C-alpha cells in the first residue's frame, strides 16, 4: 500500500499570506494525485487532480505541482474562506489518502 | 446539478450491521463509479472501496474485505454500503463519492452519514 505523508500537520498563517503544503508518497504515483479541501462538518471538496489541474470553479490562487513522490499545494494569497484541512489522495496504482494539513489563522 | 444524498445518522451496537444509502441525481447513474470513504472523529479520510454504477463490479480495500458489501439499485439511482460486525472503531462519518470518468479521484461527495457504534 502506498503511504502518503503530509506536512506540516498544522500551518498557521495570516490572511493574504502564501501557504505551501507538502504531500510525499512512499513510492511513485506518477501524476495521479488529487487535493481536497474540507471544512468542519462538511464533505471534502475537490481542488486539484492530475497533480496540477484545477477542478471546475476552483480559484486560481490554488495551484498544484509535482510528480512521482513529491507534491505541493500552494495557496498564493490566503482568503478567510481558505482556512480548512487539506488532504492529498493518490490513485495510481491503488487508492489512499494522506493524513491532512490543517491551515489555521495565526 | 449533481447531488448525492445520503441516509441519516445511525447508532448501532457492537456486532451489528449498518447499511448506508446514497441517492444520486443530476447525472446518468450508470455512467459512473461510486466510492465509499470514511472519516473517524479527528482522523483523516480512509478509502473503503468502489462499485460500478454500470455493472455492479466492486473492489474493496483489503482492510474491509469480508466485512463490507457495496451494491447499487439502478432503478432508484442509489448506491449502498453495508458494513457488518461493527466495532467501536467503526464510528465515523461515511461518505459516498462519485469517481471521475477518466481517473480515480472524487469529483462529487455526499453530505456524509454519521455511524456511531456504542454499547
């Protein structure tokens, strides 16, 4: 089973700052990686798939990069609604999620 | 618009079974695959398995094999997930999600169903 390790566990930032979240796979998943945003009491929401393609309706302040084993989700300028938990998910060859990174207000 | 509407909160005793439903609307049910993902309190997301809305083929995560059954009813556009021999660590929010056509990421999610296992 492919293990996804997300870091940091918590990221404390102020609105307007840049956020950089990491997801590392225990073996290569090529570009088969997605990112989700989840707010308390809500279902996850797809942000990025194919490591770097934004899902429909996702603002361009969200960007994804990486391939193989190392991936990054960048939020260029944090808006108040961006404070949430972010999870990565790999879908090649099997399926698994990372443990999540909480982005909270500094 | 695409909607996945799940059944309501369940409270079960250890050893019992639970069956959660996920009713789809806004798209052609048989063109898609559906997955079930759960989230224990304060924990990350955990993939449980998937089922084809087209032919009912399934694949379950190894952890749940033998204890989970996923089914669909195309006449009502509903996917089901049954989990048996419940334990306290099965307490979680269970989500259904629609899988993208091209790859196995999750485009749309149900609102979640809380299942509490307690004696």
